[in-house]
């Protein structure tokens, strides 16, 4: 199920070969009755193993996930297996029921990483080792969002003063922007992951290596390149109303901007291959 995705992210093909060889060697030894008995575990293992880590944030992304009322039970029970997490299941290292982090096909990480929190630093490093794919879930995980403005001395952890995006510490494979992520985006991404739909996930894969996270990027990369159509999507998507409109063009109030990246992510022109356009037009 995740073979296509792992190959797309540079996954090693050597890891798959031993599993195939083991099945081929085991087939002559086992009786037909034993083979039927193993059919059920193999079918269960076909469901993606998902982990959910909540770091420094407001839990808005988890709440957005639960707003998928119509398919939430199907997603959490029939489509995936939640094998790790403090929010969705009570299984986390140095906590309840889990001394070690299990192997995961996908790990959703919500919130930025506090450099003064030793547990968070350890947990994110372990997640990278144990996960086939890491997803920066929400703007705090992707860009740091409003947590980057923290300077310490705040309740309930006054000593916590430095917060960075997940990609600053480990390799990120996917990123779902938003403050919080739209429920529809979460649902569609989960279904695409289960189906191995790389075409739908391509924008999320591109966002993993993207650091465009404020209204200034819209002004620099979209408007000044003559790409803005004046549709107003960026202003409608902004959660703090930092994006405004002046004579049909966006403007950014830097005092309101929390660098969540929602305006840039929702701009329909932000996904245009600008480099290729410039090459073809000679600009």
C-alpha cells in the first residue's frame, strides 16, 4: 500500500526483497491449513499504521480531524490503525503502555518543536527512525507559525523559549498547511495515502521542502511576478485577517501575520511552475 510512496521518497528497495524471499521459502514448509490461518493477520497488516504526535501547539489540528464527522469512525477504525499517540490513543514513550515507539507507516506531527523540551526532542528523533513517512501536520509543524514569536517566561512552562519547525530537526516527507488544517484536506490526504495516490499528494510533498510561510511571500513570489489574478483567496483563508485587499491586490499587515503559511498555500497561483514558465518565456 505504501510501496509507491516510499519509492517516491527515496525508500530502499532492498528492504522489500527479504520479505518476499521469506514468504517464498516459508510456503513449501507450511501446510495449507497453516497458510489459511495466517491470511487474517496479513489482511490486518495491510492497513497503514499511523502515529500521532502532539508537540507545541493549540491542538487545533486534532480538533479539525475530529470535524470529519461523516467518515471519522471509518478512517480511524476501518482505514488505518492508530498505533501511537497521546491524543488519539494512550500509547506514548515514557508514558502509558509504550516503553518503545512502534514501527509506523506514517507519523503525523502537530505543533512545533521546543528546543528546551528534552522529551519532545527525543520523541521526534525516534519518530524519524520508526516512521516510513513523516508529515508536518499544520502550520506550527510546517513553519513554526505563532510559536516562533515565543520568548520564554510564559505559563505554563516559563523556561520554554525556542520553537522551531519539524523540518529544522528531521527530514519531513509531507506537509499539510493550515491554522488549522482544513478537515476536508485531512480526509482527502488520508484516503490518498491509503490508495497510494501520488498525484493528489504531490503538493503536500512539495510543501515539505518549502519555507514560504507569510503574506510577504505572496507579495514577493506571486504579485511581483505578475501571477496574481485578484481572486481574494489569500485574504479569505487568512485566520488573523492579516491579508487585506487594496485596489484588487493583496496587502499584508505584518503586525497581524503569524506566519502560518495559509495564504500562500491556498493561493491558486502558488503551485505554478514559475521556473519552467520563465525558461519557456525567456524571462
